[in-house]
């Protein structure tokens, strides 16, 4: 299904890695991985993988990465990067997933999903017992981060950690923790903080 969101990302895909925001986000994978224990035989799901900011950093450390996104054009750019153990999956997480995972990671994708509670439940259902989440997104903001929120498929103007933690606990996660991972500067001249939320499925 084509939506305003997928149209926006399909159109932007080819130049996505060169945009100023993507250049700022390149430090995220290293900082995320510092707080996410992974094993060489793990299979990791990258939700909203885009052109592979997280997938390409995680792939050398694990057996397999499944990169899930609703934009075929973004995943094509990732495929062209040629990492043998990254499998791209074009689709909606609510339509089901091709396997089970030891970790679910995401960067700047949560705010594009309307039903956060259902998304966290889907993550929990997709994880092996003991599996972990490591999710990066915006703290609550005033809507100025994206500007044209509707055209970019924005469903949430960031998140309040206490509320997100409650939803994660309801989904079955434990050991939930938040940390500041990066402050990014938008084209409007303002700076916005991003968080990393980690948790574990018992």
C-alpha cells in the first residue's frame, strides 16, 4: 500500500545517506551497540531499517540481520551496499515477520507508527526469551522537528519516557532503561535530544 509516508521515503531514498540529519546520526550505531549485548550467532531485527544505518553496523557482529521497512526504495539502497548477512524485508510488521530474533533495534522509526503499544507487543512476540530491544527516538517535542508532519507520516511528536516505559512493561519487557544518546540539530536551527530505550524479554 502506498501512503504519504512511503512516498516521502521512496522519493528521498537515493540521497538519504547524504542528508544532514543522516550525517549526524552516524554516531548512533556505536553508542547503541555499547549498550546492547550481542553474540556472534544472533539474529537481529532492524525495524524501520531505511538505508541501513543500524543494519550495516550490526551485521559484522552477528550471524544475520533482517532489515524491515515499508519503503522498497530505501531497502534497495541498503541491498546495494552488498552485506551478505543482511536480508531486507519489505512489509508491515503487523502483517507478520519471517522469524524470531535475539534483539530488535530501531532508529527514528517509532514516531511513524500510530499504535505504539501494539508495536511493542509485536517486538515482544518476535523475540526469543531473553531477547532485547534497543530503540532510538525523539523525546517529546512541539512538532517543529519534521515541520511537515503529515507528509512525512509522523504519528507522534516524540515520546515521554515514563509513558513509553509503561507501554513496554505492558508488552512484557523488563529492565527498561533510558539514556540520552545524541542531540541533533535540525535545519530550523534548533537542537533536539534523542533517547535510547533498552529492555529485555524475560
